[in-house]
């Protein structure tokens, strides 16, 4: 399977990896701005999100899916920008295949192998109960309330509602298909990795209003990744690229430029059709 994606711009490759609360649409503002700044911006949807169908029956690797997409696009090396779950995927790629990664920016990132604390366990329990009861509207609202910080207005909340509801619908349909066929649902779990194997310049961003679990993961990632720069955004919740998109875009653009990834004068190209 080639996962759904779009590509914009021309220049050094930058891959935007979405949170599991969202899909690639969470990067709309960053995609356009970075493409206009001289980068070739790739936005994939993981399986079960956005335009990529859920996998009902077999184990799979989101990291391998991203690498396969880059191969299909002829991209040997790219900067990875990952939010939350997408950050964990980015860390996995950068640690396992450091020669493929030119820079690594992690926004409120997951850390593969992290043992959940009380806050994240409580969220998971509440979400599971609502989904099991068939109350998807309430499950969506739980996600919106948990993951968006105080800077998020109603327009952003509507966007996250739409992305999260779509993910629930797609993934639950795949689970029902697997159950009907007497098959175990797909398992996306992957082996642990060593963030200390990352060689790319790294930026680790955390939000002061995020769950304690993700703030702790950001601290740990900054400790484990050699030479990582750490930034805490005092206004941010878990999805800062949606809460203050222009500020986060500037932060990413500065980081990419400081990492040596910049081409003056490049113009944005039209977005290609979804794969």
C-alpha cells in the first residue's frame, strides 16, 4: 500500500507527520508556508486516517510506510516534522535509518516505549468506555477538550472534531470487518528503538498546557537525542501547530534554516492530487 499523501513545493524535502487525533490536514498552514519558503513538503496520512484506509488484518509499520512513500517519490533524505504520535514515528525512522533524515522536529512528541502515567491512562480509559458505548460524539469531544490548549478557537476545534471523527469511523469499520471475518485487528506496535542513535539536528517542542505524560516525554527525548534543542511553549497545549500556526511555522522555518536546509528564491508548486 502507498499511503495517501500530497506534495507541494520544490527544494529540500520536509515530511509532516500528523498526530493520531488528526490527519495530514492539521498541517495546512505549515504546508503552504514551507512550500512557499523553498521546500518540497510531503504530507502523508497514516493507515486509518484521512485518505488512507485502515488495515484490518495484518501487522504493519507506520515508519516503514513513510519510508516506502519516500522511496516511491524518489526522496533519499528528508527532514521529519512529527506531532504527537507522528513524532514517535519520526523518532523511530531517525533512529533506525539516520542516513535518511536531515533534521528532526518533534512537537509534543510521543516516545516509543513510554510507560503511560496516570493522566494518559485515565484519558485512554475514558475514551475506551465512550467508544465501547457507541457514544462517538462524546469520545470526539473528550479528545478536543484534552488535546487542544487555551489558544484554540472554535474554528480549530471544529477542524479537530472532523479529523478525529473520521478516524473513529474508518478504524471502527475496519475493526468490525476483522471481527466479522474472525480475524484479530491489525497491530501497529513496533520494537523499541534508541533515540540516542539519532544523528540529525533535532528540535524538541513541548506545550506548558499539555498532559504530564507528553511533557515528560519531551524532556526525556531532549536528554536522549544527542545535541537536541528543547523549547517549551508557555501558551501551548498538545497541538501547537493548530493553536498558533504562524508562530509554529516560524519556529520550524528557523530550525530548518539553522539546520542547513534552505534554498532562497524557490516558489511553491501546486499541490499534487492525493495518492
